[in-house]
């Protein structure tokens, strides 16, 4: 997909401004489409020098040993973006016939027996946890600090009792604990450690530079996480790996994570490369549980337009944008790190962005970057594949256009499905069409030419016929049966409610 150079510069400047505004010491980003990474960069510092780690000076000096420069290959923690790996692992096990997503979680993790409101008997299934509808309460502050918990300690925590805030399977509620439990489901079904399974089945086959433990030494370079203190940035220690690594334990680079996101997005094109089928990758990106409307933060000066609807798929957030259609994403927040990935489903155009500061909200930068990319004049034409009417649709529409000029019951019987005359008898339909012609000054000739033909589906068509003093708007939609007959046919004056 061609992206104008000025658009890439605008994306780069967007992340530059975030570092200039001291939202984080450093950031890394990558833009991708179906061909791979098409632009990437980094700004600020992946790690501050010891002399500066405790003050509030700017952290973008190129002289720092940890300066990112244009480097999108430095490793960051992606936090909850890891959930897409966990969900993919579960679908892979399902596709191999080893796992039923509707099986109760307790069959794999016996200690998982949450208290349900009202004492109802409502077992939690694997699918419920995958879609954030297992009834467990939101738990970000607590869960983000529990990554290193051992399996034995985790089982003791579960056995000590947990509780739901909603009846499982009835409502959306974001739960990290649920995805930690899903990591244990992966282990129980596969017989492997969670991290070992993901590394063997996804990271290695796809050639990703990703891992579940911070690398030692200087190669590859890894960003240090920071939080803002009263006197400047304060370095935070790494945690993990452990049971809660399934919620957010991956270390990877912007470039590598863009390759992961691009591979997930390629499922929409039917690309069968990689360990998980295109159909299962599309399944990850379906809206399986609708979430309540998002409320903009009171301190957000420029909130993004609210999606028409949004919710959770499997390890991914799905939203339907009024301008662009479905957009898939996930944010990640860990002590010291902020991450976000998002892509436009129809085109595969996407953005990955990381920053090394707690609560940096790099998602705001990534959202603005993808919006800018999608509004690029060179890209907008390829946002959605063109909709081409069936040949039968064009044939029927041609006949219906002649029918609107000169009605014939016999011709109507050849073109229209049986429901049309039952919905509105031919005599009334003919009278309505004549009334519409009168409103536009009568017919302009014996054979009207179709104008401004459009469709929203291969079985659908809208077109216009010109009268002496205006135009008629015609619309039809075919039945699903092979053979080509119209189940709807409306005729009205352009700009008025359809008639006929």
C-alpha cells in the first residue's frame, strides 16, 4: 500500500512530540502493511545514564548510551499485548483437537472455582475467559505486580477463594487473572510450560525477536522501564517470568511485534503461512463480547471519535469505526512500560508503538498515527476491496430499469421474486412509479440510461434514471438463490423517501 512520505514524517513527528513532552524517556514505533514493516523509528532514551536517572532533565540526548535514535529493534515489554499470544496458543490447541473452548476451566485447573453472584451454578468456560466474560473483576494494579508467581503459589491463591462480580458468560469485564488461568490451561493441555509452548509454536516459526525473560548483556538492547518521581524518572526492576507471564510477559521490539501483528492481520487475506490457520486468525479478530461505551478521560484534551461498537475478541480488542470499519488493537501497561498495537482489518495497515514509562498511554499516539495513515490520500482508495455486483445483479437491474419506464406484469414476473407482489401488489407499485415520474416532470425518453450506479454488496444496486425535471432513484437486492431474482425493488424521487 503506497504511503506518502509526508505521512510517514507526520507519524514520526507525532512520536517525537511525545518524547519532547516528556511522556516517557524513549519510544519506538513501526508502521506495517501486508508487505511487512514499511516505516519504523525510535526517539529518546531506552535507558537513562546513571547520572540522569534521578533528575527531570530531558531524556532524548543522542549522547546517552541508551539513545534510541532511529532504532526500532530495541526490546520493550509489551505487557497485555501478550494476551494475543495466549489466545493464539489456545486456538492452536483447539485446531489440533486437543481442546474444547467450551469446556469448563476447572477440568484443566481444578483449583479454579470462583464464587458466583447469587450462588448460581455457572461454570466458567475457556471461551468465557478468552472473551473477558468470565465474570472476574478488573484487576490491573494487582495483577501487573504478580508476574513472577510460581505455579504452586498460584494454585494456593486459587484454592484460597476467588469471586466473580457478574454471572459468568453474561457481561464484559477485563480480567488479567482470567488470562493467567488460561496460561495454565495451555500448560495442562500441551504438557509444556506456557512460555516454552509459545516460543516453540509461534516465536521460533515466525522468526520473531521475542522472549519471556529480559536478555542479559548488551545484545540485544533492552529498554529500562521508568516511573515519574518527584525529582525525575525512577528506574523500575524487571519481573518474571512466572504464571502471570501469560497476561503480559513478552519482551520484543517494535519491528518484531509489527511482524506478529501483520501476521495476525494477514488472516483477512487468506494467507495460510505460519502455525495458525487464516480462519483461526480471523476468529481471534471477531467481536465476541461487546463492551460498554468508552468514556473519554476528563483530562484528555483531544479524545478520539468513539467507535460505533467495540468489545473483545480472543486476546484482541475489536472496534467498528464509523469512517474506516473494523479496527483491531490491544494496549499493554506494565510498571515502567506502555505498549499498543492496532491495525485496520480491511487493508492490513497498522501501527505498533512502545514507550518506557508507567501510564504513558502510548495508545493515544498509536491511535492518532493510524488515523493519519488511513486518511492519507494514497491509501484511502485501498482501505476496502472494491465491491463488484454479480452479473445477475446487473442483468436484473437493467430489466428493472426498463420496467420502471414501461411496466409489464409479465416482465415483472420474470425479474421479481414471489414476495415482491405479496409485499406490494403490482397495481399499487405501478401507480407509485407513475406518481414518481410525474414528480420529476415525466419520462425524458423511451429508454432511460442508468446514472451513478453504486452498491454495498454484490447482490445490491442503487442507480438513477433521469426525468424531464429531476431523477428517480432505483434500488434492488437479489435473493440468496442462484438464478437472479429481486426480493426488493424501490422507486422514488431523488432526495425523497423511496416509493414503490
